[in-house]
C-alpha cells in the first residue's frame, strides 16, 4: 500500500507546486485579494460510476455503469486555489471469467477474517468461491462463461482545487464559466455486502479530475465533474491478472451553493514612500507632545482686570469621544479584522457603564466619490458598526444611536483617516 501511494502521489505533486508558484508570482506583480473569512461552499451531485478491474475489459463499457452520488463542502482560500472534503458512493459491479470448469484466481476475504486472509480456488471448493464472492452468471463479450459481483463502496477524500481561469487570467467573481482541476488523497470502504463469509475492505487511494462550472446566480452554479479514484488491487476483492490496481471513474452533474460572504476584495497596496511619510508625521506629533509635557502645569496668577460688561455667549457643546474609532477601506463598509478591537473597546465601555449610551457616527473622505454617494456610504458604515454591536455583542439597541455625515464634516486632517466611524459618549 505504501509503495502504491509513493508511486502515484508524485504524479500530482509537481502540477500543484507549479500552480502555487505561479500564483505567488502573480500576487507579487498584481493586486492582492482579501478573503474576509468567507467563500465556503456546499455541493451535491449525482451521476454514473464504473469500476475498471481485472475482468472489466471482458464486458462492454455500459454493461457495468452504475448510479453514483456525491457530496462536497469546501472553501476557496484565494481566487486560484481552495480545498474541499468530497464523499462519493455507489454499488459498483465487478466481473470475472472465473468459472467452475476452469477456475483460477485469488479472492480476498478481508484483513479482519483471520488467517489466511486470501483464498485461492485450489484451497477451497469452487462452490465456496461461487457462493461467497460471485453473483449472477453473465457471458463475456467473447462469449466466455463468467460472473458479475457487487462492489458496494463509500469514499471520502481531501481535495486541492485549482481555478485555471483565475490562474492565467484576471480574477472575475461574475465569470460565467470556470474550469477547475483537482487532486487529493482519500479513504475507501468496500462494504461487507450481506451475510456472506467475508469482511469489509479498507483502502487508501489517490484521486484526480476536473470540474466544468457554470454560474447561474451569485450564490448558485451548476457543474459537470469527472473524477478517477486509483485504488489498491484488493479494493474489489479479486486479485491477479495484469492489473496492479483498481480504478473507479465517476461522471457527476451537480449544484454548488456559495455561502456569504463570497468573492474576494481587492486590498489597497500603499507605496513605501507614502507609508514613510505617514510614519514621519506620527513621529513629529509624538515629539511635539513630549515638548508640551515639559511646560508648567500651572501659570502664575495675573493681576486682576477691571470688570467688563457681561456678555452672554451660548456655550458650545463639547463632545466626549471614545479614543478608538473604526477605520474602513476606500469605498467599503466591510469591517476589517484589525478594526474589531475598536468595536470591542466600545462594547466594554457600555458594559462597564450600564447607564451610558453611545452615538455611532459615520463619515466618508472628501477626496473620493460624490457628496450623495459619500452620504450613503457613511450611513452603511455606521449601520455596519451598529449591527455588529447589537447582533454579535448583544448590546441593547436603545443604548446606541446612529448618525451619518458623509463628507460634510471631516473629523481628521488626514484625508484617508476620514473613512471612519467614531463613538461619541452621550
């Protein structure tokens, strides 16, 4: 078994290593994509399966075609590659030209049966072989006497998926057709199949194939899948002949549902000079703050001045902000992973102060977009933070008020910082 895997698995390995290198080179020269912890999918399928084993060439292909089903769950890690768990199963049929008059061959009881695990036609009566392993008599295409036998199995595998379109072309979430390649390793179980004098067979296998995927809607696609499972020769219990392994082929038609969030967001890549400029500004502010701390805390009293006429000036309302705002990417209302800490700080403040309330205000930067679009975008940002606090952290809705000012007000002097939601104590 180990020799079998060591022989077949390297056939798939160079292909996926090359694909990984191509994706890395592409990422280095083009846009980087953010997964946002999404792109999970679920697929169901049905079709036909066929077992290629020692005697299958003695029958016409469609004589042994059997119905098969499949189930998959997986995740796309990038626009180019993903992983999935895939399960298939069917009641396949094998064939042998063994017969009572001229019977030679080796048949496998199962590893759990005891010694010997194998039985040959010379070791026991031919009637025992016939009653234990074989089914209905069926002549071969050369009109030789032979028998069919059932091979019910279930198989599960871990597959590596490769989107060929996104590997060689620009990534498009709404592309109508995608061609996928896959390969993987798995575990197959040949069932005991009734009360016959044999046990189940467990086998490791390698797998490969392709998927032609057609997009129906944003969350649903229809696909055709062709797959081949390469298994040890003992899979169907018949051993001998020129074959060194058994092969199960499946042709499946299925539906795939993509869960939200789906698709990949383009990440803004900042120029190194821009990052250094921002760092220099931060350092300058830090040094300025150090100088301010050196100033005396109290000044000497000034001489009293003559009284001036009393002028009543309306007091300007002062706002008390929480120190941790939530920043957003350009033209986005999706909360980045790094920004959840700010929301958790706001939640902590409300939990530690049961009577407190917060006003959640959204903004957009003035340098991009239109006033009307920025107003709508700032509303979505405020609503995203509100929903996170209420739905995820279970803060009472009446303790949070939302507002949105678009680009009418710019709370920060740095333009990029105004894609923000701030928390105001009330």
